[in-house]
C-alpha cells in the first residue's frame, strides 16, 4: 500500500458536499481541483460589487499553484500531499486587535487537531508562535491570516478576515530535505496514533474551520483576557532560549515566557521582560 492510499483523498465535489454537511454555519463551501491561491480567491470574491453577503465562506483546493506562507514564502504542494483551504469571516474588532488573531487562531487550530489524537499523544502537537503547528518540534501546518475592510462594512470595526491553512498529509521526508528543516505530516501521526489514523481529510478541514468560527465569535463577544492562559496549554516554546531574527538580523534574545493579551511573544532576559509583536519575524530555537 502506498503512503497516499493510506489516507484517501476524496474528489473535489465529494469534499465540497461532505464539508457542507459538516459545517452548517458556513454560508458557502467550495472545493476546487486547482487554483492559484485560496486566500487570494476569497479576497477577490469579497471585493466584487454586490449587496449584503452572508459569511463565513470556505474554499479549498486539491492543488494550489501560487500558495503563500508567512513572509511571502511559497507553499510547496502536490495533489494528495496537503490539505489547503481558506475561510472568510466578518469580524467586528478594533483594528489594533487584529494582530492578536494570529496566536488565537493558532491556539484554536491546535486544540481542534489535538482532539483528533489519543490523549497520550496530544501534548506532542503544539504551537510555535505566532501560529505554526508543530509535532515534536517539526512543522506540521502553517496558517496565514490576512485582513481588509469589508466591502459591505457599515462600522469602523467591521473587517474581513481571510484565514488560510496548509496541513501536510504526506511528503514530510522530502520536504525536510528540500527545506533543510524538520517537517511533519499527518501520515506520520497516523502511523503511531489510532485516532489520527481514523481522521479523514474532511474531518480535519471541518474541525479546523469550525474552531476558527467559534474562536472568532468568542473573541468578539468576550475579548482576549484569557488568551495567555489558554495559549500556555499549547505553547511549544515556553522556557526555551530564543533568538528573534528579523530581516536577517538578530533583534532580540531571551527565554520564552508565553504571550500577553495582545498576542505578543514575551521574552525574559537580564534586562527584564520584552515583547515581540506579531509580524514577519522568525523565532528560532538556539542550539
């Protein structure tokens, strides 16, 4: 049996139909055979002139030819090797709070995927700030969040949020070699965890999308006061010595000690606790 046959990948039409049934709160769900970028597609759709539009939307694809990760990095993929999808949400938050969504969405995704694992393996799936999912310190999934003003916005705090995710299903070994860093895939989890082996492509997408929907609703209603405590449950960097690299230059060093209510990484050093803002910053474990 090939690695791919161990994790069946439905047809685009079947994926769309199954996800519509699994996500009744979503107003539109589509899955394509291929596209350039699901994030870009949803942004373009949202900017089309039209009247009142009901969201959330979900758009996924078997193959993404122009996918992007954080800092504009290209997302490498082939059909059946990755789950690639994006969701569009209307969010009512002040603009200054939008960066906090990165660790919030990462937290929600990690907790949702942990529920696809048996309890003894759940802690091995954790977060690398701001929103990378890692399995035993190897990257399993990346999340890209983009925001713009909603075309139908009537209030200053009305924003359109596009959340895109790429989850590795297969090819971890090849990706690790080509990227020169540790990469994990769901097939590796399924090989050792019986609950992970029972997960389907549809269930993985649905659990993440529903978690995003619920997390955004919770943040809109109640804010971010409990974010640091919740994030601590999945924090894969806590207590680690870190170098923060920005634009190829060393900007900050210290011991990771969680995040604050604005979602900023906290670093403790001899001069006290400093914060790192969400942005195109690489956080690296010092060796």
